[in-house]
C-alpha cells in the first residue's frame, strides 16, 4: 500500500524542532520525507495543522498476551502506541517449565487465565503470537521471576550452583531467540527472594548478547535510595545498561526523595553507567493486592499463600508483620494506609471500586481492616488487583522533566484497572505538555519514540526518516487528551486522528479498525566474543 501524508508538521522523534514536509509510505517503510512529487500513491491524506510523529514506543507494558486478547489493543492504538515492550517487572510468559507451569499460571493469574501455556520457549511463544496476529509490535524481555519459577519454583533461598547454571542457560537461550534483555520485579515473589549477586550473574549473560536490564526495584518507598543504588550496582558490576521502571517515591513520608535518587542516576551516567528511567503520568500505582503480604507468605506459590491466609496462627503472624514491618520489606499498608488501597475490579462485584477501609466498614470490621484485606485475598483466590494512591504530583513532574526519563504506561491487559492503560501518552501530550507546560512537545515526543528505541537497540523505529518503518501517529496538539479516569479507566483517548503500524492505517480519521499488521520484533543476535 502506497500512501502520501500531505502538509505534515513533522516531529521526527529526535527532539529537534518540528518542520513541514510531506511523507510518502510504501509498504512498511517511509520512502520520502520532504516535497513529494512523482510518487504513485493509492491514497493521499491531508494532515494540515496536525502533528505527525513516530509511533509511540511504550517502554513498559504487561501486554504479553496481546495476541490472545486483541480487543484490548484498541485503547493502546488509540493513544498512538505502535510498539509495546513486554516481559516487564520480572514476569514474562516464557520460558515455561511444563513440570511446574501451574505455578506460573496461578501467579500471573488473570493475564493468562484463558491462555493455554502450550509453549516452553520465547521462540515458540513468538511463533504462536505471530500466527494469531498482532495489532501492535511487541518487543520481548525475559522475566527474571519467570526464569526462577521454571528452575526453583517459589523457594525462598539462593540457587544452588546447578540451579544457577540452569537459569543462566534459560536466559542465554531466550537472548538467542530474540529477547532484548532481562527484567526484574524485586517486590514480587520470587524476585523478592533473590540477591543482588544472583541478578549480576544473570545480567552477565545478558551483557554477552548486548541486552539491557530493566527493574521494578526492590523498594520504591522508605528504601528507594538504596534500591536505586542496587540497580546502579548491577549495571556497574554486570556492565549492562539499566532501565529503572516507573520511578517513584511511594508513601507521603517519602515524597521529595527523587531529589536524591535522580542525582544518583545522573552521577552514575557521569561515571559511565548507562542508566535511565521511565515514568507514568499518574499519582496512583496499580499492582497485585497480594504484595501487601510479607514476602515469606509467598513461598511455594499462590496455593500455599492462600493456605497461610486461612491458618489462624499464620494470620496472626501476617498481621504482626503488616503492623510492625520487616526490615527491607516495602510495606504498602504501612506506607499508604488501607483507605488509599482501592480494588478497581473483582469477581465479587460488591467490592469493586471500593477501598479496603471502606469494605471493612461495610463488613463491620472497621476496627480490624487487616482481616478484611486478608479475607478479600482469599475470596479472590489471590488474584486481586489494587490501585494504590501513594505518589505526589510534584515528584511525578520532576521525574518526567529529566532528560534521562522516558514515558511508559505500565499498562495491564485489563481496561477495568487503571487509566494509565488507555491514557498515558495523551495525558503527557495534553495535560502535562500543552496545558501544564511541564515539557516541550518535541521533548515529550522524544521520550516516547527515539529515546526508548535507542535504549532498546530498536533499528529504524522511533524516528521519522527515509528508510524507517512506517509506524506513524498523527494527532491534534490542540485537542489530544486522555479520557480514561479511575472511575472509568476504559475510555479511549481523543485527538489521535491517524495511526499507521508498519505502513497500515489502523486508525483513520479517529476510527479504529482491527488490522493485525504488528510484528513480534526480535533482537538481532549480537553475541560478544
């Protein structure tokens, strides 16, 4: 298909000032940028007055099973996202050990509950996803937690030398099959059980394939400074680029801590360590409700966790640990309070949209809301999501403004949870850039395009130039806006008029069409000798 976009206001993704040009697309590539004449086009689209940018690259998503739930891709495309990085926070749906795949299925929960884990490797998963068709491009990371589950289950101990070798082999195989790096989720089981040294050893394998290390750090609250230092240490000792995921300071007592953590990132870069960050434009997080439990509760997996929740003696220990804390553990309840922990959706419709504190009041447990928390986890079979209001607006803006920061949604494949899934990129473009002047438009687009492409090593994406892939978003800078809210998180953004994925118009005149021209992008094998 040949298309000409006429009268473009081109924001090429580099951060340079916009310029006027026509853009010619042939097949999956941009073939001309400038004054386009003598090009035979099937269609010409006049985009006068509109911004034309590279398709947005979401550096941090949980869209691993996008091929199995393509209807959920609409909200992603309608905010201009054409490429999504999967396998974040230590959780990927590959590699799979058939002997304990039930542990992975129950742990990941709703994300893959309707998916038969009939693959064992990244290569097999990529093949199946491609055969089903993809709306957006997918860029895979290896989940450290998934690798640990495949080898060790949910054991709370260091790996034996033999287990370390098995994990290293799984990482190497996944890198050879096209992974771009490894991710960790160090507040989640089983990542919470690992040491810095374990991560360094696995990152040495990733380094040998020129991959990156992304991390949901060990602590984003009272020990956020120490957690940033650990991430930098891993980058230094493993000689691997680092991406600090959804950087924040959680809990009111920690607001302002980015004034300390961000200079540490800058100092590390001055020392030659390639460390960057990403952020989403909201003051509430969204994750599994089960992380409100102390780490030891998760040993053995979801079923054993539920068994502990039903054991009166263990419930008392859980209560004690939540009320008094454990050294090094990010205690969400203590940091934020149960009034600020909300269940956005649930199997029990009566609790959806309510805070744990509100549910406790309705159940006449106002004096014992921790029991309500534990009961909800049992009722939801451990598979409950929470939205947790724990960040400051000032911190979000400060982190967003840093040249080392990209934009990432951290979107879950469920539009009933958090507005970031459908609203992140338009919110940055509209609210924070146009309305609040936190960013210049050129820089906002750089944070969504060429910057993540460079970090990942994506070739010919995240930029508008001749020869690049025709992943393109056209939007109105005057009207682009997020419509998703905490009360109605599934609303699509407005102001995005056209979106091309590999040269195909998936959004035309603001209307989405289910066209599956996305690709499962694999990293070119570049093993160090």
